[in-house]
C-alpha cells in the first residue's frame, strides 16, 4: 500500500511538472527589486542601460513598473511577457553576468524569477500587438484554498464575460503561478492610463442583471459567495504600479 501511495504521488507530481511546460500555454516572468538607500537613480540608470543592451528583441523584451502603494512601495517589478517553453532553452548567461556585475550592486533586496501562466478565461482586452504598455496597473494578488480553485476561476472567468458584454475598456490579465512560489496564487492585473474613470458603453441593465442573464437567476450571489469562501484569510492584496518607460521595452496591452 505504501509503495502504491508513493507511486501515485509521483504520478501527480510528474503531471504537475508537465503541465507547467505546456507548449500551448503562455508564460510570463517577473522579478522584484528594491534599490539600496540613496542609490535609486544609480539602479534605474544601470537597469535602463542593461535593458537597452539585452532586451531589444521580441524574445527578450522587458517592461518595468514601480509599486506606488502599500508596504512594498518603491519596489520595482520587471516583467517578461508571452514566453513559450522553448524560450527557457535560450542561453542568456551573458545577460545574467552583465546584470550581476553592473546592476546587482545597487540592489538591497531581490527575489528570484517567478513564472506565471496567463489564463485566457479571466483575461479581457489583451492585444499585445496593437498597443503600448499602460501607465498604471492595479495588481491584485489572490491566495486561494486548494480545494476551492474551481470556485475562484469560475467567478473570474464569468466576470470577464460580463465585462465584455458591458463594454469594459480596461485590460484585465489573469495569471496563475506555475513556478517560484505558491501554486495556488493568482494575480489579476488591470491596466489603465488615467485614474479618472474611463467612460464605457451605456448599459440598460445593472451588472447583476447582466450577470444573471448570462449565467442564470441568482448566479451572482452564489458565485460571489463561493469566491469569497475560496480565499485564504490573507488572500487578497491590492497594489498600484506605475510604468517606468526608461527601463522598459516591448509592447503590453
């Protein structure tokens, strides 16, 4: 029985690892850095120079935001978007060597690479080939109970569908962590260019009416209650990020 249990666990782990390398999936990488006190300008200049030297192609482009609210204010978030599994086979040792020798000396705190899978169900208004990075992003991090993932994902997917019906204009990108942290962590990134609320289309129905029209009477109450119950007690953290153009290349909706 013990051998059977271990074999079953090995199969589950193997399936999980294989799923993280799905050739049809889209992956994003993030890094977070805090500059040493008094060296913010030095860090920004060094990172901008490295970005210009090593991140000018479709395969290597990087976008940089700075967190502006909450306890992590001042932390820089570096983002590589739209990766395929084959991109992780590229030799980028020269890039890493340059960073370690010329940029890392200005960093007080950093974390390693975190890899995310972008989820089509839950994302809205994303067209990377036709727009530039948004000036601001509201980033909401969710820690979800392992046995409530389906409740969480159902609500996020349905919110995007209702948003499409109601003409929401902001970009909404939903991600699930696949390597570098808690597998049950999700991030919703909502991009916008102005804090003044953009006018969308006029709707005759309320949000609740549209939701229930799409998914059945009482669906909003049921789904939102299940969503709330899916989160850990500490399970929702919201931060605002600001684009740093000098440290960025490429395109993101």
